[in-house]
C-alpha cells in the first residue's frame, strides 16, 4: 500500500463529469433550420417570433421548435422538406420584412443550448458552405485619395490667396502650376500642410513654377492598407447581418479578402448582402429640368445626369457635383424622428463630410437632395450589363432616396418621409454602402464539403475502425490494464471534445490529423507506463511497488515528450494560419487532456481497482 | 501477451556507421530527387484553372468525379453548387493556351457521358491556396519550433542530445519529401500537415529514448557511452515498437479505407512513422554519441540542481 490522496478521486470525478457535460451537445448532430432576422439588425422580439410561428401554424406547416437567439428567430425542423416548405411560406408572407436564411442548428435539447452548451463547429472543408473571394481595388483607393488631395490643394491655395494657373491630377500626384514665382515658398509651406503625409517639392518648367504634391511612400501604404482594412470591417458587418456562426473574414495577400461562411446553404442572400459592392454619393437633385423629357431624349442637360429611383424606376435628374461620399459617413441607423415620431434614418458624417454638407445645406434649403448608390460588379465578357460597361466592370447607378432639405445641418441629420420598412432598409443600404473602395467579387460559390461527403464518411469509418483495432490490441496485449487504458483513452477523447466545444474551436481536416497524433501520444503514454510496470515486475518487485515505480519512472519520459510536442503546437498556433492553426489547436488541447488522463486519470483508476487490495499475487498486465 | 519478454541486447551503436550510410544515402537521394524530379505539388500550392460546369439536371458529385477520373483527371478539386446543378472543378493549369483548350475539350467530352447537355463556363485562373506568405509563415514556424525544442532539450537533457533530436527531426521530413518525389503522389496541404505530425511523433519517440539514456548514464556510471545508449535503446525497444505498431495500425487502415482525400495524408504518415521509428532508434542516439556525449555531460546538472527533475 502506498499513500494515495483522496482529492485525486474527486479531481478525476469532477473533471470527467464536467467533460461529459460539455461534450454532450456533440452527440445530437444537426437539424435543418431557418434563421429569421430583421434585415437592419434590430433585434427580433417575442412578437416577431409569434408572428413567424403564426404563419407556420396557419398553413399547418410542421416544425420542431423555435426560439430567440442573438436577436434572430431560430426555427428547427425535423426534415429538410419541412424546412424548405416553411422557407417558401415565410418568404412569400413576410416579403422583405424579414430575411430568411437556410442554416443548420444543433439538434441538442433546448435547455442544453440555453445554458450555453454548444457542440463544436466543423470547418468549411468538413461541412461545406459558401466561399467568396473579393479583390479590393487598392489602386482605385489611391486614385480616390489623390482626387481628395486635389480638392485639399485647391482649398489650401484659395485660403492663402495664392493665385495658380492650373491644378492637375496625375495618377498618384497633384501638379500645381503657379502664376508667379514670388509666392513659391508660401505655396510650398501651405501645400505641405494641405493634408497629412504629403510632400511638396518645387520643379521648374516652361509654364512657370510648378509644385508637385504627393503622398509619402508610408502614406501610400497606409492608405492602401486602410482601404483593405475598411473593406474587411465592412464585410464583417455585412456577415453579421447574415447571422452566420463561425464566419471567416480574412485578408489574403495584398489586395484580396476571403469570406467563408460554413454551413450556409443558400448563397443568394449572402450574395445579396455581401455582393453589393456599393458606394454612395450625395448629390443635389436637378429640379430645373424635366427628367421625363430627358429620358425621352435619352440626353441629360449639361451638368446633370439621368438616373432612376430605386423601386419605382421613375427617371430623376441629379447634378453631377458631388457633395459627400459614403466613405465620409460614419454611421446610419433607423429610428424615429424627434418631431413627430415618424420613421427616420439617422445619418452621421465625419468632419470633412459635415462641413461639406453644412456648406451645401446653407445654400439649398427647400431643395431636394438625392442619395445615389453605385453598384460595381465584375462581369464575364459574355454577361449582360444593365448599366454602364467598362472593361470587365459593370456600373449600375440608382437613387435610393431623394428628400427635401428642411434646414441647415452639418455632420448629423435625419432622413424622413419613409415607411418603417423603408427606413430600416435605407439604413441598411447606407451602412452597407459606406465602402471606402470598390471591391469586386472574383470568386464565389456554394461549396460542398471540399473533402466530399462520401470521402468524409470513409475517413470517419476508417478512423473508427483504426481506433477499435487499437482498443482491441491494448485489451489483448495488456489485459486488465489494457482495458483501463482504453477507458482512459475514451475519456481523453471526451475531454478533448469538451474543450473544443468550450473554446468554440472549429474542427477541420487538419484538426483531425491533430486528433490522430494526440490519440497516438495518449496510447503511447499508457504503453510507457505499462512497459515500465512490467520491467519492475520482471525485476521481482511486488505488484504494488511495481505499479508505483512504473508511474514514477515513466513520468519524466511522458512529461518531456509531451512538453516537446506542446512547444511545437504552441509555435504553430502562434505563427501558422488557417489549416496549420486548426491542427495546432487540437494538438495543444489534446496534449493537455492526454497528460491529465494518462498521468492522473489512469493512475487513479488503477489504484481504485488494484491499489487498495492488501495482497495481490499477479497483476493482469 | 508479451512480445518482448526479455530485454533485447542489439548492438545498435556498434553498427551505427552502417545506419549513417543508410540514412545519409536516403537523405542525399531525397534531396536530389526533390531538386531534380521535384514534388508533384497539389492545387493547394500551385493554383490552377477553375471551370464552372452547368448541368441540365442534378448530378451527384460521385458521378462527376468518376467521369473525370475515367478521362485521366484524377487530380481535381471538385465542389458542387446550386443543388448539384452546377459544379466548380479546379485543375492544375496546362503549360500553354493550346494545352488549356485541349484540357477543356477533354473535360467536356468526359462530362458529356454523364449529362449530354452539360455546359462549361469559361475557365478562370485561380491563385494558390497556400500563398507565399503562408509558406514563409510555415518555414518560420518550423525553424522557431526546432530552435525552441533544441533549447528545451538542452535545458532538460543536454545540448548534444538536443542537436541529436533536431537531427532526427529533420531526417524524417526530408525522407518523406523524397518519398513523395519518388512516387509522385500529390503533395497537398494535408500532406504538409502530415509532415508536421511526423515531426511530432519522431520527437516524441526520440525524447522517450533520451529519457532512458539520461537515467542510464546515472545508473551505469562506469559503462562506455555507447553501451549506455545501447542499453537505453534496447530497454525502450518494446515500447517503441508497440507504440509505433499501434499508431501504424490506425494510419494503415486510414490509407486503405480512408478514401481519396486522406490518401496523401495517410501515405505521408505511414512513411513518416516507419522512418521516425527508425530514426529514433538508430539516428538520434548515434548522433548524440558522435557529437561526444559522455556521462560527464549529464552528471553535474543532475547532481547540482535536483530541482530540475521536479519540473514537468
């Protein structure tokens, strides 16, 4: 007999119970489900839920249950047939009031999900989903920045009353030709301060003194990075509108963004919300001319352009002069007007946008201002373009709102005269449109699990068979102790599943590779201990002493080999990305669970079975 | 049941020149193979041509795969879309435009056996999934890992043993790369993950042997270093063989029954486990021995600082 503290029993029991509890939701699998949300991200409430459930009940459509989750209603179904019927009914009955998305949801009982127990997630490679690759027009971002710089340059010169002959924009720089050389120094000084991160250098030319204003290399890089970052954020916001769990929005290289939405089966809505590569512009409405006549003549008057109203498709003329762009808008949300409580959209602009708006509204109270949305899509050579075509790009413009300016305002204003749905939709459109730079969808598609359903099934079967053979071998080779090892291995897998569920890790194919390695190492730990026990027995030691010595002596080998592998796991996690990271997460967590189960769990179990007897003749090992 | 009832006494260190020759030849051959024959890199690494296929009726992915495979297009990434009415097929790019047109034509002919009204959309060039930055990350991660492990083993054991372990850990992936080059099995992302897994296994094996070496240097004070290492390798031999055998069992089942996606992964693991077991028996200890490992290297640390042993 050797001393064996009682707390070990408690520790093992508590960890096991917790592990089983946390891993439990994984047993249930997935139900087909629908996510019903408001398109403007305002939370659904019990009334909304009742309404949706009411529609299903009225048409006698079956469903498993419904509940509110993260501001949307989640409906679970018993079959995919139920799911598709319900989807058709809901989209027909609620029109655009709700967005209905196909989804999978855990089939675990409600109470389990309610207390926060969730199954682990499977990655795109195992589960399928939607993948989009966007290309950000970083050169375009630089062009836009240069255009803005040109405006700042003009303003700076006007403010200092420096006369100039010409201001010309070249792709990445602005060239200023002054009237005379007298004010060259003053001009240089003023232009350097015209914007952050610009340099101004003088050159001489035949036409007179020339100053070249351009961004420093750092500023160029910063702007391109900024454009990419801004787009990642915008895409992330849009993905949140979809309410997809475990989305991946990732920069890829210098100018690409990868969006992966595991489990999404219906790309249409995703394409609608994500694929809208929209930019916004505020223009004044040209009220002096008749839009209907312009449409008939197919010619817009000078200084105006012909556009169409969203929804009604009626023609409208807007002035070409740009007031504010979507990149100057910081927020837009639907709410109520303070005056009369009618639906309204609150818009906030940044400083530059605010002062431009102030200047414009001072001059134009009582006139109408339009919000123009510009959709840019990349198209194939053989595809139709309803708007204007330039190379592989199709640009479509439409006016999403035209409202009368009621008073002078700057960076905060509201748009009224809308219905409730219109307000929330406009807010969504405005927010979604605040893109810094046009992005183009370069690849998209609903994808089946890339490993393929049949292949995944084969792989899982092979893994299960391999494990069964290992268990059989352990049982035959180490008899009673082998059975203990098998129990310990099983609990190791349960604990690993528990940790993966707890940390909401995403299991991918490389993750399964990590699992194989971990199980291998857990088996190894047991083999190390048992071989050491056998060695001690061969030396003629008593069974109890052999067990004790076996665990003690195997400890350093197990600890050192696991720590070595743990180092590899942690480094891979810290540096690696994507699939390498998925491998590292499972490996790291798996080493922790296998250390616990092999060193503490298995010893406790062995002590429980053989350690407490006073006299044992032979050990079943 | 017991395979190793008596502790074996194979003179591993005595014959180490033979094993050096074997390993050396394998490494040199592998490096030459990779340089001159190259790896058959998967689409993950090379990028390729993506073609959209439109079917006139829902067509299951197995049929599409089978039809393309019958036409000799085994190395594809297939993703079904739109309720099996369309699919995206990724193929490695052909060398020139004429080759590409020929590939498209072959694909069309193959797919027409499944659906006579099938349509192919114009193919688009796709970049590699494992871009340059990811590859650089991977190499950096590998170097960092090896360095940290070297430090850890130097700290827990001894620096010559650390070098031996790193040598064994590098030995295995090089031979796996050689194997992939020789067989021209597609080397894809999952094969890369398998290589990482093998490094993990190999280190694990090596550390277990080294743990015994450390013990034996303390208990066999007057023995020659070669004998000490030999006894350690022999004492852990039963464990090494049984663990490797058990793991190999799982991996071979995966190789035979696991389906095409896991093929390169399980092939890399199978070779890796065999080579890894070999390297931890024959290479790691021998390398440490020839770097001049003696009892003195392990003694003082162990004696002066007993606290170290208490560390995990």
